[in-house]
C-alpha cells in the first residue's frame, strides 16, 4: 500500500504562525509528524499551542529567517526540540507588496527578495546539509502562479517566486541522488492575508481571475494540505524537482 503516513517523521515549517503554512503544518501534524513552527511573529507561540495535543506537542522557534548568521542556531533549536533530526522542511515564509513597477521602492524590492528567495535558499542549505548527512530528507518550497507568468503590480514577488521554482530544480539536481528530494507547491489564487483586500482594491481584476478558474472559486489554505502531505511522505519518493500547481485548473485554461 502507498504510504502517506508521516508517523515518526519530524517537520520544520517556516512561516507557520498563520496562513497557508499554518494549514500545511496542521496537515503534517494530523498525518503523524512531530512539527516545529518557525516564524518571526510572536503569533508562532499561540499557533503552536493551538495545534498541540497532549499526545503530540507542536514546538516553535521564533527567529528572523533573513538573519543568515543566526540560521544555524535557529535550525539547531528546531532539531533539538524534534529529537535530533529533521526529516521534512516546508519553506514557506513570504511577504508581498503591490505597486507599479516604475514606482516600486528599492527597500521593498530588497526586503521581498530577501525573505521570499534568499531565506529559502539559506534555510534549505542549512537543513539540507543535515539531511545529506543522515541520507534522507524532503524539502518542499512554496512557489506561486507567478513562477509561471509575470503578473502585474508585484514585480518583486514575481521575481522571487520565479527564483524559487528554478532554485527548487537546481537543488534537486544536486541532492536527489543523495537521498534528499526537493519539490515546490505553486498555490493558485488563494484567500489569504496577502490577497484579502484585492476584491475591494481591484474588483475588476478579482472578477477576471475568478472567471478564469475552472472550479469557479479562489483556493483555501486546506486545499494545499493533500499535496503537501504527499510530497512529505514516502508516496513521493521518486518525485523531485517538480513544481506542482494547486490552482483549481487556472493554468490549464
């Protein structure tokens, strides 16, 4: 039987305090994994407490993923809390800013690239070294529809998510033969804090997007759970370097 269970596995989820990554962390937890949430927000403490059960506690580590000098210490903290090893890394922390390209501020550009792309690489690098040493591991990055097309008003976000897709393939090329698979999930248009005001700010754009989605609705955080558990489990052992859209059929139209 194909094994989708994560029982006995350990998982680190960045950006796990809320939103899409919180939903994925919950799915890992429910599939049997021991989970540690990583986030710069104080909300990570409450998120871990809400997810924990007496039988299966959820841990947390508060830290800034853009502080590359401190990443080894942050990963050490997670590894210790998880019992000495990390089997799964969900690299999902991300930020957004909407602005015309000709007016886009340099500090916003640099901040988005730093958290959405650079921190993904350096976190994967730090955890990947440990996975290579143990001979196994699953790294799952969060890409985007913007990994496939250019979009508008979000040049930094689009550049960062295009980079995440290519980085996923590059890491897979180097690490899949060492027992570490590297894949990415590309969420479609999802209802999150990053998009919740789009209906009011750009009603025409919101209607156009919704009209193109064959399923007729924007995605919810729980729509990512099955794909994430698949990529974290033994069921995906021969899958690496893939960018999997979860988009209600948007890209196919």
